[in-house]
């Protein structure tokens, strides 16, 4: 039992003996050399990605100053795709180099079996990559666009070689393989509708109400995000407790919600100033005296 724990190092003969096991110095040197090579490969992969990413970012910034250049969204999209290609390329050659260091030269039979297995597994990857290129070159959407893919909607965070990332308004990130993108609804390629419904009490003069709201709309046209209108469409509904007046307009993409909120605030201020009452739930109690 004690022989298992004996340690003997012979520099003249060049071996290390641990119990019944003998390790030559060449084997020890080869082991540490492989470890060193693996570390160098990992560091090289890291540097290639970092340097390549910086070059891509600087190239995209320089192209924006040229006479013929991409707009910001397309430039960000192309940059994200190039970074994805860079990462996958570095990972492929890096992993191949690491496997070569660990297992040595791979035999033809092993390589053939591995190639077939990778081929079957890479079918979806190839589909994702091809669809990703079509998305880019057909300009279906770009980084920063507000889109819907199936039942998932949000702002495009990035378009990669294989994946598209959407960030919804809850802050959740939806990661969708490009090969699964069959139908896209892009909400950012045209001017967006703004629609504000204003309820007023039945007791108010509807012509005066429309006049006050129209004055607000005229002033609101100076908003830099407004493309068309806003204008009063008229009375659109007679509700249980009030009358609904609708305001319609168009704003730049992704600013429609801000414009609607600001317009509501201005209309509310104008109605308060004109002492026009907004309806609210009421209860009317009738006291019936049986002696009458």
C-alpha cells in the first residue's frame, strides 16, 4: 500500500515515478506545452474578437461621414451582422485548434463521422444564416425598429448571423432564430397614427368644446414630431355619461405615444381653463315620501 504513495524524481534518467506509475520528463514537458498552447489559443480568440469588433465600430463611424453612406439603423444592423460573423469564424477555427491540441491529428474515419454528424446538426444553422442574410439585404427590419414577429413584439436589439433579439416594453429579451421568422410586421417604416378620444359632459355646448379642442390642435402642430394634423374628427360616440370627441393625426415612427400623451395634457388644460366639464360616474338618490 505504501508503494502507491512513493515519489521518486530522477533527473539523470529524466523521469518522475509516483508509486507504480512512471512519467518521463518529455511527457511532462509535452503536457505543460499543450496547456500553454491552449491558453495562447484562448487569448488569441479573445484578442481577435475585441480588435475585430473595434475595427467594425470604427468603420461604421467613418462611413457615416462619406457622401454615400448608410443611415444609422442600417449601419447598426450591418455592424451587428459583421460582429456575429466574426465571432462564429473565430469560434470555429479556435475550437478546431483546441481539439487538435488535445487529440492530435484527427483520423479520416473520425473526421468523416464527425462531418456527417455536424452536417445533420447544421441544417437549422444554415437555414438561420441564409434567412438572416435575406432579412438584411431585403431590408425587412433594422436595429432600433419596432416590429412584431408572430406574437412577439418589441424593439430590435440586434440582428446576428443566426439570431434576432427583440426587447419588449416590459424589458424582456425575446431571442428568435432567423430561420423561424416567416412573417414580420414593421411599425417603424412609416408615419404612425395618433388618436385621442375626449369625453365631455352632455350639459356642455358641443360646438364650443370642438372649438376649444381645435385651438389646442392648431398650437400642437408646432411639435417637431407631428407629421399631419392633429385635427378634430367630430363626435364619435354618445356614451352613458358623456359625449366622445375624437382627435386624429400622424406622428413620426416611435413618437406616437409621446405625442398622444402630450396632446391629452394640453387638451385637459384647455378644458379646465374653459370650465368645460369632463364626465365622471354619478349617483342620483331620489327620496320618495310615502305621505305625499
